[in-house]
């Protein structure tokens, strides 16, 4: 299972998915997307159950203990997790460089790939990821992307991992699914 320590939850599925198929290419492509305002969303399911309601419940509980100023800051941060403004320079993405910076410090996973098929608008393949502490997840990924939208999905099976140290938590395997989508909202931010 993937941990969500240092990358925003909305970014992690896309970044991991892109890492999986970018790593298979000796020269990662330059992706050209529309500059301007983008919105993204992601969801993770464990054994068919979305973790989104649990995350929302925890945020609500935390929110009830905050001052009005802290609530306003939390709202601002949550909105920022789902939107990004890309300049014309940022819209030309060197995939390898972006992923290296996005995933530095994102956790203990080391991944290997097989069966990669990639073109200018989609990618598919299989992955196996391990941690030094006995974490293991493996499965398949599929992505579609273009100048104004993307959709990335991972489906796999693996064990739970403590995101702080990469150690496996118990021996039970779980089904895992991650879906990340994004779309361009317009040229002005």
C-alpha cells in the first residue's frame, strides 16, 4: 500500500503512476499541457472500500477543534491540494525531471516495470514495488493524457506499510486501487 507522507494526496497517485511508465523509457518525453488553471482529484480504495469518507471524517473532527482563522487556513490548503496554476514554461514538462523532484522523499518504495506500452496519449504496464521493510505491492496501471486532461489508474494487491519507515504492518494482503484525474479549467488563474 502506498503511504501519503510528503506528497499531497491529490498528487501522489499521478506522480507514482507517471513514475512507473516514465521509468521504462530511456528518454522521458516532454509533455505539453495547456498552461493555466488545472483541477485534480484522486481516490484510493482498499478491498473495494474508498478511504475518502474516513479521511473526510478525520478532517471534520480536526476542523471542529480549530479557531476560525485556522479553519480558513485549512480551507485554503485543501483548495490548493486540488488546483494548480501552470505557467507556459511549467506546461512543458520534462517528465523525468518533474518526477525526480516530485517523488524525492515520498517514501520507501522501489519499483520495477514490465510489459510497458506507451505512446503520446496513453500508457499501460505492470509494476512491482517493494520496501526495505517487507512492503510489497504489485499490479497494473493504465493512463490516458493530453493537453487538457489526464486519467491514471493503478490496480494491484499488496500489504499495508507504515509510511514513516516502510515496515510491513501485518501479513494480510489487500486489494488496492488508485484513480487520479485532472482537467484544464482555463488559461487564466
